[in-house]
């Protein structure tokens, strides 16, 4: 992996942690992400009005599947941030590198050497450390912590990240093989199209669940943060989709997970969240595991 690709991935990681901070700090993460959906849809309308997207027929199945999984991603993530702290939820939700190589081996034919397996162990162990919220060390206490609502939604988010990462890797590889459009436009087209699908369903879910006045109130109160977050999320994931076209999914996702350090820093120093030392230790172990995987 070249220094250019590494720089793009690290930039994406920082932007990802930053937009998650805006979402967590909202008065209502669920409604905040609803407005992000409207922002993304508006950008898609403008972009596609300027230039109509040309998507190869074989890519549509990946876009639709990704959109469906991203819908559940937004539901799980918003619930996790409503109930839990970002320095706890984010590392778990972004620990996909510990699990993606297994699925990449099964479905994409990618291989993982011994160094990568050690990295996977580090990621799994870091999740164990994060569960020591009350100092519990027994297996029974571990299970009890993992059944807490914030843990359940954090792990649900993790599941969606694993699934859409595999789908998007395969989808962007297919897009790359069957399109002559500029690479950046391919990535933007894929992101905006699957985003509109996901956030249309998420928008319907929110409209049916929350009063209109409550939805409008968040939009008026937090419109600046909404615009900033929408832009950050778009740039962050477009960069990753661009890299996906030519790089292995295990390495890309692993290196991008350096964002957990940024998220823990934000949660600890900006939001004044609890158990800073434990979460820094867990995040450090996780990043070591990610780097082992990404350089395997």
C-alpha cells in the first residue's frame, strides 16, 4: 500500500471520528441522522442533475444490498449513541478488522498470515477490555456487560459494518472492472446511490416514530452541525470507496480503524466521558491489532 493510499485512509479515519462526535453530541442522535439523510439526498439530487450516473447493471445488486444494510447501520448507531458514550460505543462498532478477514477469506478469497491472526486476537482482546466497565473479570460478568443496551446496539452496529464493508468492496471492484468513468466519480456515484436508498428508509422509519415538531426542532437547532456532519461523512466514506477499488478490504478497513484513537480522545477530553485510562488501553491494543492486520 503506497503512502498516498495510507494518507487517504488516515484522513478518512479522522473525518469519520469527527462526524461521529457531532452525531453523539446531538440532543437526539436518531433525529440528527435523519437530517443527515436529507442532506445526503439533496447532494445526490444536485450531483446527478449535473451529471447523470451510469451504473453497470452488475453493480446494482451491490448498491441495493449496501443500502439495505446501511439502513440497519443508521438505526443501530443512532440507538447506540442515544444510550452509550462514544469512547465506549465507537471502538466496538469500529472493531470490524478483527472479524472482516475471516469473512473476506470465506467470500472474497483473501488470505491472512499468522501476523494477521495475532492482530485479530488483539482486536478481540481489546473488546474484552472495554467490557470491564465495573471491574468485572469473570465470564458471567462479561456476559452481563455485553447484554447492556449500549453494548447490544454497539455490537449490532459492528455487524452491519462487517457486512457492508464486504458488500462495498465487491461492489467497487465490480464498478472498477465495468466502468470507464473517473474513479472519484465512481466512488461518489456508489456512495450517493446507496446512501439515498438507506436514508430514504431511515427517514420513513423516523417520520413514523417521532412527532413532526420534534424532528423540526432538531433541524432548526442543529442545522450547522448537520451540514458539517453530512459533508464529513460523505468525504470520509468516498475516500474509502476510492481506495477499495484497488486495495484489499482487510487492509483498508484495518488501517482506517485508527479512528478509534481519535474517537476516544474526543470522548475523553471534549465530552468528558468516563474510564479514560481503560478505554485508551483498549483502543491502543485494538490499533496494534489493526496495524498487524494491515501490514500482514
